[in-house]
């Protein structure tokens, strides 16, 4: 019997959280800093372990709906204008994935002010206490400067928080924070370059054995978070995943390996979370510095997933999709036998999807032109010629599968853009 991967749920959260915070040095570690502060406030309130875990999860993903660099930088202001858009987007991304559904509700209202008790509700919905804890933790995190000695800043931060008791923040939470803030260890941990390092031990998060279907569902969630940042890429990963899975089947992969290939397809552009949406959305030609940022995305995909040992094979298939057989690809310049068959399949699936899918600014290539491009790359020793030949042989079936998968993603994206009542 083949052993299913044993994956620590904290590692998965951390991978996604790190990816989101790579978009700018200004927000590095912000998600985990908020998660740590929220956890400490919850602990001060003697919340049950299950609620503490939900707080940490919500903190680690709370700005997941802030797609552009401009939005992410704006969240670093203590008082925000129009803060609820990215919170609602985060809720919509997380709500349908079972293990994250409770945290999604916390994320949805994490910028609702207390306002003398009026903050118990927002737009006719009850606001969870966790949202108010997350709000306070988020604002404390933005007040902790990256270049100042944190113990020297503690009194100023406490004064600002105290001044907002009953207004921005729930008084009960401010009292809990005040008690917490008396400990130097709290401030030093919160300002640490790796605040996440103190969380696993305190939470004792269980190792979760994900079967292939659960891992596939999680990867699908990741792909939505990756792709929905831009209308230009809104359905790309689903097309790559479907094409790669079918190509793998024609190559002779086992059913399990084909599922792994689909998961790799969903994750292959994870590193694009480090690319500002302003670059992804740019209608004109990219400058060289902008293109260099784009080229970094496969490196980040690899490094983000690297700590999760049981995802090693899936990671190599996903992350090497811009490597080329002749060594001309990036970012590691692997070539020939250094590239596993799964990575070669992913490279073909990615190019095939990119040139045949419709984008808002152009139509996809028809079969004849698409195969010319792929064959030229194979003749130039960039792509595996055997896989390109298989694609030619089964073009109609693979293309139909790609279009069906992308049509489904397009419907999901359309629903995502519609406001929730």
C-alpha cells in the first residue's frame, strides 16, 4: 500500500503565508506577526485551543484578498480608508475550503471597528469576537516599526491602542493586550524575524494525513488564490493542471502519479504571489526589471514548497516548468537528465496552455499555429519532443479537457467578482 503524504497543516499555512508576504520587503513576516499577536491575545483571554488555532490560521491568511502591491502597502497604515474590500475578497477565497471556513469568517470582518459596541454586527451579519482580536493584532503589528528597537516603541504603541479603546477596539481586548504588553518577551517575539517559530510549539498542531483528494482540494484553493489576482491569469493554472494530468496519462503515469501531476499544475505558479498584480496586469510591454521579477516566480515556487518534504516530487514537477532541456531555462538552468519526466510534461503543458488560452487582450492560437510553436521549441531542444508528439497525437482531447477546466474556473472567477448578499 502506497503511503499517503504526512503533512503538517502549519507547514501548508506557512508556505502560503510566506508566498503572500514576498510581494514587498515592507510586508515580510506581516501575516505571521499578526498570527502570533492574535494568538497571544487569545491566550490572555483563555480561549480554547480550537479557537486559538482558528485565530492563528486567520492571522496567517488575513490579507490574502489584497491582490495589488498598492493594497498591501495601504494595509500598513494604522487607520485605513475602504478596508473591507480585501477582507471580503479573502473571505470569498477561503470560505469554500472546509478546513479554512471558520477562519474565513474571522478574516471577513477583521477591519470592523468596535464603535462603542456597534461593531458586534456589520452589514446585518454578526461579527465574531475573533475578528476583533485579529483587528487589534493587525493594528499592533503595523505599529511595530521594522527599524526601531521594539522595547523602546512599546509605550508609544500601548498609548495609541489605549486611546482607541471603545472606538476602534473592543475594551475587553485592550485590557488583555495591556496585560500582555507588560512582558518584554511578547514584544521581542512579535518583532522577531521569524515570529512563526514560536507558534508550532505552543499550539501543538497535529500532523494531518492528507489523502490525494484532500491534497488536490487544497492545491485547487491555492490555484484560485494565485490566479484570481489578475483577469489575465484567472484560469491559467486550471488549464495547466488539466493538460498536464492528461499528458501524464498518455505518457503512462499511474493513476496516483496523474493526480500528483494535476496537483503540481495547480501549484506551478505559486511563486507569482511574489509578483505585484500591477505587473501581472500591465497591458504594455514589460521593462527588463519587471520581467526579471516575473522570472523569479519559479524560484519562489520551489523555495516556498521546499520545506514540505512529502511534496518534494510534486514540487520539482511544478517548479521546473520554465527549465529547458538545453539548459536555457530558468531559474536553476537544469538540463537534460536533470529534469524529471514530470517536469518535462509540466513545461509542455504550461506552454500549450499559455498559447492556446484566450486572454482579455488576445485570442488563443489555433491548433496549427500552436503546434508550430511547440514543435519549434522541441526542435530547438527546449521541450521534450516525445511529449510534444504525444500532444500532437491527442491534441483535440487535451485541448477539450483544457477548455472545459478553464470554463469551470472562469465561472468561479465570475462568481468571485460578484458581491455576496
